C-alpha cells in the first residue's frame, strides 16, 4: 500500500446508508432510495463508498440492518443508473454477499433474503458491471478464512482434559476463585476476572478465552502422576448424564441468543459479560459431554451425547467466529469500519452526555426565572421629555377656481355648411336614420 494513499471516503453517502438501515425504517421500505441516489451522483467516489457502507452493514449489523442493507442494494441496482452499476461491484462486496447467503452463522432471515435476491439478480447475466452479481446464486465464498474445528482454539482447549472428575474440577475452580477473591467485597470483580482479561486491547482480542492453559496442563500432569481417577459407573451416572444433555442444549441455545442480541457495530462479543458467562458454561458442559462420550457405548445414550456435543460445538465456534470477525473475514483490510465506529460512538456518547446533563440540571432546559430581575428606573435618570406642542389648526388653502370653458365662436350665417342651414328629417322618414 502506498504511503500517499488516502483513507477511504466517509461522507454523506455513508451517513445516509447509516440512517436508512436504522430501526426507524421497515425492512422493505424504499422511500429513502431517491435521496441516496442523489447523494451518490454528486461525487465521483459515491458508488464505491455506497458499496463499502452496505458491505459493513452486512458484516457488523444486526439482522434488521443486514436485511435493510440488502434491500437498499437491490434498490440502488434498479434505480441508480448505469454509472453506478458499472462501478459499485467489487470483490469484497461479492465475498460478503457469498458469506451472508451460504454461511451457517448468518441468520436464517438474512440467508433467505440473499437467496431471493440472488435468484432475481440472475436476470442481469451479460450486462456490464452486473454479470458478477448474476453468478452469485451458484457461487460459494472464495477467500473466507472460516474457523474450522481443527483450527478452533476453544475446541482444542475443551478437548485437552475432558476426564477430570467433576469433584476435582469443582475443587480446583473453587480454589482459583478463592485466590482471585480475597474478600467478600471483591466477589463481583472476581467473578468477571475472565471477562476482564478478555477486554485488553491486544491484537489477539479474545486470546484469554482460547489460550493460557498452563494451569490445566499442570493439573493434568498431577492427575496422571497420582493415578487416582475414579472409575466410570454408568448406572450411577445416568441421572447426571441426563442433566448434562439437557443443560447442554439449553446452554447452547442461550449462548446463540446472546450472540444474536449483541450489536456488533458498537460492542465486541468478548466485551459482553452475559455472552462470556454463557460461553464459559458451554465450555464446562462440553468437557463433561466428551467425558461421557468416551465411556458410554450404548446407543440410547450415545446419540443424545453426540447431539449435545454438536450443539455446543456450533455455539462455541460461533462465539469464536463472531469475536474474531475482523481477523477472519476476507475484507478486514478496510478502514471504513473504524471510521464508522468512531462516528457512531461519538454520536452515542454525545447523546448520553446531553441526557446526563439534562438529568443532573432539570432546570437547564427551562427559561430563566426573571421574577427577581429589577428593571426600575435608576436614581439619576433623565427627566421625561415634554409632550410635543400641538400645532394650531389651520384651514386648508382655497382651491383655485376651475377654468371656465371658452365660449364657442358664433356661426357665420353665410356659411352654407353651418348648423343653421341643416334640414330636418321629413315626417314620413322619422323612423329612418337622420340625414
């Protein structure tokens, strides 16, 4: 990347997309498309910035914002003109659409909307700029670095030592909590110690959850040395096994609900305490499930255990994938996300500051009290001006007399065309025009 390359544009196009994808608009509302088209056509970078802003909504937005982004994208394709169609499509946007339409981590409503649009976009085959969109219905993600089970650190961590007895694991956990919480007043921070480590501003982000297993390795070595592992008794473990299977399904569902409720545009997954607590519960339950899977051979129990393990694996990997989305996605080199987050966080903090100031000073928004204001005349005030003197009433000036019309000249009796020589109309022709 060149050192003279400027940052990605962040103008009215991004702000308009931000407003149109908010919850104040219905999912299929197209009323804001003309305004967005006008904003895009005003600048040369409008199509590329609009595509980038829509891609970020598909990547970080909740379900409503993702569907809104898809609706806006389809509206722009149909109404923004040929210039937009030729220049807005780029590989990062296409890759994000492939991921949203095929990934199991995408919401069902988002996947269905993508497939609906992919089928409708197939009509653009052969059109310049839109041919790549027409092929989306038969393409899979190309460069997405998905977190597989072999690469997942959380799965490796839960598989390291699944045979630790429940009593020993509980005792070790209680000892660690006792060391981290010296007094009753610090019990609350100690319970979130794992959460505190996860929110450090490091490049790995959530490495505190998936790494640092030295203590567990030491416990494993101690158990091997002692060789005091309690033998497995199926009859005695049946009730506990039923409880673990049921708790696993509930815990996995709760974790997925927590992940879907988090707004990733303003909050990171590993910084949400509820999601972290449910994540840790799923990790503990998976160790128990794997321990039962190792010992149980009866099909009536093995099927339920494997199903519970699949649910826990899906929930744990979803947490890891969503929390590592900036590193794992193919379009992570874009700087617009940082700018959009700064803009959004500044707006939210500004609103919170104004609300806090208004709550602390309830009279700030009211008009000032002017009851004690003294507006009396000072002691050395100037004397009042005397009233103006009334002018004497005067009669209006007389109007000049109208000029008298000059008398007409008398007719000459010798003038043969004078009026005195006019003849009257005969009696029998009085109803006819006069001569």
